[in-house]
């Protein structure tokens, strides 16, 4: 009876240990999936934010466009404006851009030449019109009343003398983003404050609800026709923390992050089934090992007990046999443990290889930019080879001093290569950076790196300042000041590249406490009809240009506390930049 009770207690202990191990394995698996889901959600959110940022500036720029204001004031359809809006929509990827007068009537549209043209349609009932007229600007997601395609409407009111003239609207569709989110057996979607799914990697989930809508709210949505005649039925999934379920019933981990649109959230559901199967396999292996050890121990104990009753004189032999069998079982258990560890190590190597592949894919995307500085790097590399050969020859002739001079030159050239690559990384880095004291010679070096090889390829002389004036310090941001200079130098290169003895001169001077940078070229100059509004958005003399570069450059200079202007000249074009001396 005592032996039987011991066996029962031992079995209960094994079962309890297996249960604890199983819960821990499941918790570890869920934590791993949670971490992966969080990272994937952040990546998906970055894609969405980048898409939104691309289009949010368009209504602001269109509000400053004279042709749009003129059309709204006159209330007449302008065919030339429709063509310009169509070109802008094509260049930016916007599905449609249009302007509504103060009564909501469409007077200009990028799709004017298509069958689904918005011209002549009145949208005063749409919330993106009423909200923009009331508050100045709004962002509103809805189903298109003409196209039947859903999208985000970015609208901005245009005023003249305190009086609203109308609204400009840019529609953004997210089909490309939704396709980029698609991954096997997962769900990524965006919900609005009502819990309605607006954008989804699974098209079957779009315009379903993640929580019940009140009758009053449904009536309001029907009145505004935000979703047309679509019935907003509950989505076939469950969002409930650890009890979340995908449409096919698979358990999942849910991560939710706010989207930079009022009340919107990005939800990502990562399946748990694979991780739970791995956890179950590990638990079965652990339980099998514990059970095997328990059975072996129980069998040995019973064998000892029976042997003791039958023949007390054979106890020593029995103990030796038990020891031998126990050693064999321990060896078996160790082999099984080694197999489990090998499986876990294989899983770890697989995960590591997957992460390395993802990292290599990210790093590979920037490989193409290195070609632009190949010429700048090849020159010091060739010089290093020459200096190294000369140093070896000097050492053979017993002239260590001259060899040391060559070696120092090699050190300087390697520093130059480092400066070239560092400058390229700095220029490509994302972010506005801070405004403070900036050395002009460092900016000139950066510009020479970024644009010098293109000038040499075109055979155009580029004279950059290299004297005491180049060592002045101004208040600016280095990367953005380089951007302004590179923009001006690219424009001047396009203007003079076809002319004989083409030349561009950059000079630096002083005006009181200010520093003046001048960019002058030997080109044909700028026509008077263009010069008057050269810095206005969309004003350009280039056939394929949008006319945004100089406007952006002037805005950057204004932020520095300086100015950028076109200086009247009878020969060539002259741009003058004024900066505050540090």
C-alpha cells in the first residue's frame, strides 16, 4: 500500500511539472510572437506614414497656385488648369486632384478628360467639403460617389481677403500600401474611431466593423454617405488580447498603434498556431523524458521491492542491476535532451539566418548610391598604390625619410576616402537636423563631392571658393545648406551644359554682419516672364520640371534667417544667398 501511494504521488508530481513546463513554453512562444508582431506593426505603420507624408503637402502648395485661385474667383472652368492638375496627379501618383467653389461645385479636376470626370458635380454634402469650409482643412476617409473607390480626401480651404473662395481636394488611395502589407496567414488593417475597417491587407475585411455601431451612428453615416450603400457588418475575427482570433479561427497576437490621423489605429494580427505547435512539441518531449524517467524509477523500485521479498540474500546483486539500468536510462535521457537542444539550436540558427537575410535586403537597397562617388574614391586609391610603390623603392634605396613622406601621403588619402563616404552618408541621412554655426568650407567640400563629378562629366568649369572667405562660419544646417547649393548648381549645369566654354562661379563675400554667397553662370539667363514668379510653386522653364526646387530652397534659407533671390543680370543667371554670420 505504501509503495502504491508513492507511485501515485510520483505520477502527480510528473504531471504537475509537465503542466508548469507547458504553460511556460506557451508563454515564451506568445512573447516571441508578440515581439515579432510589434516589429511588423511598426514597419507597416512606417509605410503608411510615408505614403501620407507624400501627399499632405499638395493641398498646401495648390493653395498658393495663382491659377487655382483665379479659377475659384471667376467660377469658370479652365482647360489649361485641368491639364496642369492632370500632370501633377500623374507625377505624384494621386488618383485625383480637384477644386470646389464655395458652393461645393467642381470647377477644375485632374480627371476632366475622363468619363468619370468630377467637373459639374456638386459635393457640398461631403464632410470633407463642409469641414474644410468651417475649419480650414480636414482629412476625411470615404467611398467615392462617382468612382466608387474608397480613399482619404485631403482638403484645404482657400481664402482671399478673409473670404473663402472654395476648397482644393487631393484624394489618396491605399491599394499599394494594402498590397505591401499582405503576408501569409496574417491580418493588417486600419480602423477609424467607430471601429470600421478602412484599409486592409485582406480585401474581404474592408468596411467591416470591429465593434457594434449604435443606430444613431449608423443613421449619421448613411446621411453623409461616407460609405455609400455598403452594409457595415461585423468582421469575422475577434480582437480580445490573448484570445484574439483570425477569420479562419486561428489564435493570434494583436498589436495596435495610433496612426497620425485623428482616431485612426493600425492593427496587426500575428498567428500563434505555429509557435503553439512548437511549444506543444517541446512540452511533449519534456513530458516524455519525465515520464520515461518516472517509469524507470517506478519499475526499478518495484523490482527492488519484489526482489527483497523473494530473496533478501540477493540484495547486493539487485542493487548492482538497478544501478546499471538507471545508468542506461540516464544515458537515454541525456541523448534525448541532446536531441531537444539540437532542435532548439537549429530553430535559433534559422531565426538568425532569417534576420540576417532581412538585414541584407535592407542594406542592399542603398548599394546603388555608391556609384555616384566611385570616381572620387578611385583617384585616391590609385594615388595610394603609387605612393606605396614609391615608398617600397625608397626603403630599398635606404631613404627612410622620403619613404615616410609617401606613407604619410597614404594616410592622408585614406582619410580623404573616409571623408568622401562620411559626406555621402551624411547627405543621405533622413531628418532636418539642427540649426547652428556651420563652417562654409565644410559645406563647399560636401558640395564638391556631390556635384563635382557631374560637372566634370559635362565638361563645365565649376569654380568653388577656396580662400579666407570660404572659412567663414554662418548660422544654418549643414545638410540643408548643401541641399540649397546643390539645387542651384544642378539648375545652372542644365542651363549651360550645351554652351561653349560653359562656366559656373560660386563666390563668397561680406555685407556688414551678413555673408553673401553668389552663384553665377555663363548661360542664356532667365526669361523675364519666368523671373517674376520663379520662386512660386510650379513655375519652371524646364520642359519636364515641376517648379518646386527653388521654392523649397527659398523656404530653407528663410528658416536659416537668410534670403535667396535672383539678381537681375544682362549675361547669364545670378542667384544671391544671404546668411547670418555666426
